[in-house]
């Protein structure tokens, strides 16, 4: 039996999830976050969670299932499952953060071009 198949006391589970979330929230830099995540998760887990985020993002950008399947090597069932989660507050927050970063990068490039003139 894997560790994840053993059910925890709900109160303890809530505490553990809270501690995990606090550790993630306390990372100060991208390098700290990457160091923690790559140390904590194995390669397969990192790829799985990264793909979930990418599927959510590409669905928001209106990419087709076929395009997502081909590029991310995921099944239609996986895409459908993730699509059903896209309105959850945490996924919406992640998408807003990604879009804010994109916006900032686009403006940084425009400013660099303007300054060079």
C-alpha cells in the first residue's frame, strides 16, 4: 500500500496541508521555489504537475485538445479532467499570475525597445 492510500485523520491532514502551503508561500525567490520543488518531488511528479498547469493555461488560451495532446503528451481524458477544474479558485489564481507575468514581460520588452531609440 502506498503512503497516499492510507487515510489520515482529517484534522491532521488539514494541518499538514497548511504546513506544506506555508513552506511554498515562504519561498522568496524562483530559485528557492525550484530548489524546494525539485528536491521534494521526483521527476515524474514534477512533470505531472507542470503538465497540469500547462494544460490549464493552454485551455485558457483556446488551444485545441489535439494540439495539447500532441505537444504535452497527455490523453483527452486528462485534458477533460483538468478542464473540469479550471474554474476552481486556485487554478484561476494560477492563471492570473501567469498572465500578469506575461503582461509584465511584454511591457518590459516594449520599454527596452523604447529606451534604445
